[in-house]
C-alpha cells in the first residue's frame, strides 16, 4: 500500500515509525513531514491545512490510504475532500470531527448518548472550568478555583473565541482512552496519562502536553472494555444515528471521580503526546488496523499491547509562550544508541544540521516491561540530548503507577 501521512509533529513521527514496520507498506509519504519522518519515507512540502494541495498530492501519488494526524485539517473538512475525490482516509468527516471542533456540539452528543460528563453551568462562578468552544491546541481550558483564577481564565480562554462553555469542576486522576473506529465498531488501545501543565508538580500554564505514559495501572482488559462501553460506543452509535459516522481515532479524555469516570472532552484524532507512548506498545499491524477502519471493516482485526512506555517532551525554554527558532540540537543519535526512541516534534534542517523550530522540539520515549523501567530509559535518553534553553519536566510518570 502507498500511504500518505498528513502532519509534521511528534505524533506523526510516531505513527510513521509504526506504519513503516507494516508488511503491507509499499511506500510511505508525508506532508509536510519532518527530518525524523524523512528517514522513514518521502516528505512533500504541502501544508496540513492545504486541502486542495493534499488532494492533488494524494492523486498524483496514487495513495491507497491517507492517515491524517492533526485535528485542524479534519475539523476543516480534509477527509471529506479526499473522499469526494475517491481517496480512502483514516480520519473523520468535518461533521464527525465537530466532536472536538465544538465543545457545545460535544456536550449535545454526550447528552443524547447518555455519556456521564461534567454539568454545564449557567454562569461562571468559582469553582468551575472555563473552556473555549473551538480548537485551541490544548490550551483553551482554565481551571478556576478562586475569583482571581476565574478572571484570568476568562481573559485567557476568550482569546480563542467569544463562545465559551462553563462546567462544574471535577476532581480526580485523568486518563486518555484512544480507540480506532470504523464508524460503528472500535478497538481500544492502551490507556495513557498525559501531563498538560508546563512545570513540575502540575503548575504553570496549560500546554499541548509535556509528557505521557502508558499503560495506566489498575486497568486490565476488562476495565478498559468497560470504559469503552461508557465513553466510546455510545458516541459512535449517536454519530452514526445522526448520519455522520466517525471513522478514525476517537480520543476520550476522562477523569475518575469518587462517583465514577466522567468524560471531560473528546478529540477526533490520535493524542499528542499520548500517541508517542501508546504506539510503541501496539502488538500488531497499525497500518492493517487503519486501513480496515477506513474501509469500515474492523471486525476480525485484533491487536494487543505489550510492555510500557514513557514519553518526555523536550521543549524550548519559553514554551508555551514562545518557541525556539534555528537553535542547533545535539545528542539525538546518542539517545537512540542508549535505547530511546526520539520523535521529532518541532525540528528542521539548516545547512545540514538539525535545529529546533518550535515550542515542543523533541519527544524522547523510553520502553520497558514496567512503567518504572520505561521511565528510567526515557530520562537516560533525554540526558543525552541538548539544545539552548531546553527543558523538560522531571516528574513524568513519577506517581505510583500500579
């Protein structure tokens, strides 16, 4: 199969790394890709937001399947454009991707599907959570326990648009459930936990994610199945009933409260940085699974999960307020020799040298039989890498993991 992967971040590099291992793969292409992805396939200078260019590229390549990484092109209708032009896509239509594109729409779907979630509040009064209705790259949420935090949160979240959702504040550990879906059936992947705050101890501004690990302790296959029946299957059924079946990766962000799990949000794609921890654990052929989902034929496909993985995000010193541009990076090969996977999140090549080009620059993934072993491997790998201003959290997967 000829595959076109859309995107350029660490999530896409992780997907490319796994797709490249498939016996079904004939050619791997990426748009726009990254220096890391270029080592696995051919990259093309077409932006992920350029639907017309991606349709033209897909047709010129004779792509058998397009796998879309980022959410913005999906919400904008890229999958619809590709399907209208006869190209198979792993990714939902714009109508189904609205599950992430609009918090108001997601709330309506959850109410109709009977999915337990946080109550919507009529007015903003602490304690509460303020969310931007639309896409905000993981930064459009403010947890407000005091009036001061609420005032600041309203100002920050309003920067992403005037339409806001106010919810009750729920307390408890959060988990990420990612499921590959074909419109009606779903296959859950390993449960993950991510870290959204910029600094150790879960303080500082929200980010796109500073690290993750998988699997989450205390959840066997039966427990994961229960979460899927709670958070994934009712939404798939509701969207199918509405005439907008969801094909792609449905990502349910849950919080485990004293009263049981509640869904905080849905995403319409693979998570970032959860994917970097989940994909290395997939015991099976990811390409086969994505192709079967795109064809509506997941029945009969089975995958497992082996071991554990921990992902560290190596970020620019000013992230999330600012990124790094043109700063040379050293030590990637040494980290890989030490046994870590290194996925490129914001990198480029200048004069033949690898440089940082974003806020989240690299993802270092350690693997092991247990989360603790994977954590040691991840930090050992990160210690080999350096660039000016580089920082990463020291407490990823540090809590008891069961």
